[in-house]
C-alpha cells in the first residue's frame, strides 16, 4: 500500500511537469518527483523491528544478518538529497535568469519572445 503512495507521488510530479507552463511550477513538480523517489528508496531498505547495522563484540554474523537494516538505501538517499539540492539551486538560478531576460515564467511566452 505504501509503495503505491510513493508511486502516486511520483506520478503527481510527472503530471505537473507535463502539464505546467510555468518554469517555477515545473521545478516544484520535479521536487515532488524527487521526494517520491527518496521515499521509495527508504522503503526498500526498511525492515520491521530491525536493528542498526552496528556489530557488537561477540555477535555472530548470522545473528547480525538476521535483524540488521540495510544501510545502503539510506546512504543513497542522503547522497541524492545533496545532489538534488545542487540541481534545485541550478534550476532556480535558471528560472531567475529567464525571468530577467524575458520578464515572464511562461514557457510558451518565452518561446514566442525568443530572439
């Protein structure tokens, strides 16, 4: 059920990217898609009643592997958040420059005013 909600969040962002004509709305839609992907990755690594992946002295590998949570999806999401923040800054800077040049955020108007 919760995976379908993540998919719904991704599809809402995709719909916003396809339908929107404003550059800022496209940026926000891309952020919604990005958060949906982050949630999906975190859910892949989730284990109910899981323990942190820290090995205590005297713990056997079988005991550790049976109840430990996989830390790789969490690390991938942290990396993705940092990269997404850089991409967001670049997209907002591009939107600001487009507004300075053409005086509008509308993509169809920018295409018409090209010159």
